C-alpha cells in the first residue's frame, strides 16, 4: 500500500460527465442516439486517460454480482418453478415466447450489455478519484449543466419555444415530470453545498457562481415544475447535507447559512403559490382523509402497483422476469392496480431491479449504496469532505426517491447521477501492482464500450434500432404498408413483429388488421385476436382497437369487441368503487352508436353485456328505436329493471322509452312513481303528454307538482299574480299579455312568475303558451328535484 493519492486532473471525469449531460439533453426523443453518444464518448475517455489508483474490491465485487445475476433470467424456465401465467402460453402456441425465464431475451441482452458497459465505466471512474479543487471544478460543471437545462426549460415553458429534443407535454425535456424534477434537485443540492464549501474557503467568486447556478433549478422546482417528488427530495437532500455538514470544518457558519437559505426558500414556496404546492397540499389532505376515515382506500396509484409487483416478485424471487421485461409481463399480475392505463414500471427503481433481476441483484445494489455512503460519511472531516457529502446528499435523495419512482431507470438521467456519485468517492490510496496491466485492461474495456456505442449509432444511422426500441421501426413500416394497400407484405411484417415482440398486443392488432384485408381465414383471425387479448388482459383499449378494425366490415365481430371492452371496463369501474360503471357505459354507448343501422350488431352487443343492467341502460341510451323497442318488449319486469338503475340512467331510459310506439310500461311506471315523487316523474310524464298532443294534461301534471291551482286562486299566489289580477280588473289586457309573455321568456327563469303565467294561460285556454311556461318551470327550476 502506498500513500493515498488522487488524480488532480478532472479531465476524464469531465469528459464522461459531458457525455452523460449531452445524453440527458437529447434523450427526450433520441434515446438511442443518447446511448450511442454516451458509450462511445465514455469508452474513448477510458482509452485516452490512464487509471491512477486501484478501485476498492467491495464495489467491484458487488458490481460483478449485480451483472451476473442479470444473466439468471436467460436460463431455461424449466429449471425453476413456472409461474401460472406461463401455462397460458404453451410452446407452439399463438404467443411465441422464449423457453427461458426471460420471455423476450433478445430485449434483455441489450440492457444486460448496457449494464456491463456501465460497470466498466464505473470501475474506471473509481480508478481516477478527484480531490480538493479538482473535485470542486467537477461539481461546478455538474451545477452548470443542470442550470443550463433549467434555463432552457423555463425559457421554453414561458415563451412556447420548441426545444428540438423535447418529449413534449411536461415541464422540461425528459419523458416524465419527475425525471426533470430529479435532475433539478440534483443540481440545486450540488450548487448549495458547493456554495457553502467555497464560502468557508473564502472563494467569493466561486461561491457566487455556485449560487447563480443554483437559482434556475430552484426556480424550476418551486414555480414551474409540478413534480411533488422534486420538492420533497430537494428538502430531503438539504437535510442529509446538513447532517453531514454538522460534523465538518466551519460547521456553525455553514449550518447558519443553510438554515437561512432553507427558511427563505420555504417562505417563498408557501407564499408564492404554484401548481406543485397545490398538489402537495392535495396529497396531504388525501393522506389525512384516509387516516380519519379508517378505510383501506389508497392515497396514491403507486400502492396497488406495489402490491401487484410483489406478487410477480414472489413468482421469480431469484431470477426476476428478465431485464426490460417488466412492462410486458406485469399485465398478467394486475389485479388491484387494474386501470385503463398501461403500467410501464413498478413505480420504484428498487422494485424494478427486484422484479427484473431478482433479490440477489437488489442485495448487491444495496451493498454498493451502503458502501458509497459509508465512504463519503467517513470523508466528511477531510478538506474536501463537504464536497463529497454534497454529492452524496444529492444522490442519496435520488436513492430515496427510487423507493416510489424510477429516476435511475431513465438511462441518461441514471448515467448522469452515476457519474456524479462515483466521482465523489474518496481514493482507496492503493497503487496498481502492475500499472501496465491495469492500463491494458482499461484500454480493452474502453474499446469494448466504445465499439458498443459506435455499433448502436451505426445501426441507428442506417434505420435499424436496438431490440428494445425496434417497435417504432415496425410501427412506421406497418403504417406505410397500410397506406399503400400492400396487405400481403403487411401481414408478413406483422408476423415478424410478433416474433420480435410476442408480448406486445399491438403486434397482434396489426396482424388481425392485415388478415381481414388479405384472405385471412376465420381460424387465423380468431387465433391472432385471442393472442392479443391474452398478452394484455386488462386494458379496454385492446378490444376497442379491434372494434375499429371491423367497423363497416363485420358488425358481429365489432359488437363482440365492444362487449369485451365493456366487460374489461366493468372490472376497472368496480375496483374504483363506481357502481354506475361510467367507463364501461361509455364503451357500450360508443359501440352502440358505431353500430347504428345494424340491428343484428346492436342486439349481439346487448347479449354480451346483458349480465349488467346498468350497461343495458347505456345501451338503450344509444340504440336504434326499433332495436330498443324489441328489447323493451322482451323485458320480463320493467318496473324491477328500472328500479335497479341509478336515477340518472333511469331518467335517460324512460325518456327514450316514452318515444317508442309502445310506451305503456314506461308510462305506467312513471304514473306509479309520480305519486311519491311528483317532481322528477311528474315532469317526465308531463313531457310525454305534451309530446302526445295532450298539453292540457301535461300542464295539469306540472301544476299539481308545483302546487299551483289552475282554476281560481292563482292570482293570489305571489305579488306578480296580484299585479296581473289588478291589470285584468282595469281591463288592461295589453299589459297583461306583455307581462305574461315576458315572464315566460325571462332569463334566468323566475319560478314565481312562471307559475302565474302557466295558470293564467291555462285559465284563458291558451294551452300552447301554458305548456311553454310549464315546460320552463319543469326544466329550468328546482321543480324536478
């Protein structure tokens, strides 16, 4: 062992940091190019720069274990207990998954090789530790990168300027608001700690630069981003920093400055007002409500996703389902988290590692994290210890966020944080026993990493994508073939897409689409349809998309698809506590409307949803009159059926029913109900009478419900009535007619005046105007309630 030493030249670290930073800036819509650039550039840095000290054996060993455990999912499934869902996908079946634990290993290999490349880069960074000013320069670069990102994001948000690599729809340029929030609080914490370190050493200019770099990410977090995680982890990172700073040199001055800054930011955040503040307040209120109600209601959607992910993990605790496979396998485990949205990840980087690589991989990763924090904690009292703890605090906040989010699984963002973390690790102080061998290993590993990046870039340049990203290529080609009417080629490409992505339901959608246009047999279409629903058994959108394929081609198939969409939506509605089944009802309405003029299709859709009376009400809402009349005539007990419906749907069904030629069951039901509920049912009955030509009867029903005497006495029911009576006594018929007409046309409606107008017109035998007054009284006032 030699005396501790560190590389004082931050060249390699800055080189790799710049590569990761550029990847972050372009990864919004160029993830493949980001990977090609990062690996090519990082590999070049490994070739060009010489390792200085031996990395510690602990991180290297744990890193190797992590990489090796990623290989376990490539082993044959037959070596392990098979999960129940695998039995649904037998060999030779319509879903051609691999016989390994990983159902789509070709996707897993890309991510495994990426993990190995990152391991090599990490080992190289550990061999070139920085100290004092070199480390400060590196952290200034980190702060500058994040500040530049924040300035661009704020500028784009405020001006509407379109950043060329923006993902779109959220503040910042990454695909998720929380990813941008993570980057911003990393920069803010680094700037804050760096400023304090420079102040203690009297470097006012450098401290001012750090403060200026910290302002844009702070503004972005507090006033522009709506990421709750960003604000919470910012506070967490500062708390972690303060815990470490309390042990370092100049701690009183440092902590005093930190306290002032935190109070200032807290007051600014609370008083300034922002969307993220409102979201945090709403989250707090929801949490309190759940506590006070003492129910099992979830505060956040993450909770049921966690529980369903744990079921997946129990099936494959040692191997996981394979790198990159969670999105495709998780639909088979969705129960509590069933929603009409796709779940792309388990809402936790830790659970993502566990579900895709197994518990041993999580243990190895946790070991690396513990080692990292122990090393940085022990270095706190050194001259540059506050700098190391600053980086550790920022990375630590991201590690905590990873419990309920996936910041480390956005590759470019993960690389950026990975570089920040490893550069902050203190030197082992160990010389290489054979420097030339270490140099050779570094060059060889760098060439491999660089070759991988060049290969990915070369393939991307020629229009060929790595396996995980290849679906976009298939989509573009399938769209193009469809527009050109090349159905035979489209069928071939769709089958190829299924072989590449057997667990992607969209591939089967394309196959069905081309089979229906190019001599596909009934059996082939049925098999492809079933396979698409098997790989995605939850989303109602899957059969909804199928229904669009059959529109105007096969009403029976279209109706069956709408029925399947409705049944899937029923499960989601009931899980959400919605007994009125709004989502499922919307599917039924949409399907029924799409099948207008096709009575056999509407009738078949009714058969598919007949187990749910509420859904039949939505169906009746949109069905053709003749089809609805047939259904209504076959109802065994109209009263019991109508009583079982929610009031809003009951009203809709009755309003449609009374327009049918035979409305007697509906009329009898309303007449019986109007005795106890004269408002709602009396109004509906009145409208029916008026539509049938019996306006005197309709006015009489409304008058009874409103308590208005039509034969005498109406003149004294209000001041307006007395005014009308006085004008009549004077013989001023012109004024009477004018005031009564104004009462009928007055906006907003005046219930008192409408009652007088209705009674006055009825007394005069003007039933058209009496009904106009009664109709407005019934429709625009509280009478129906």
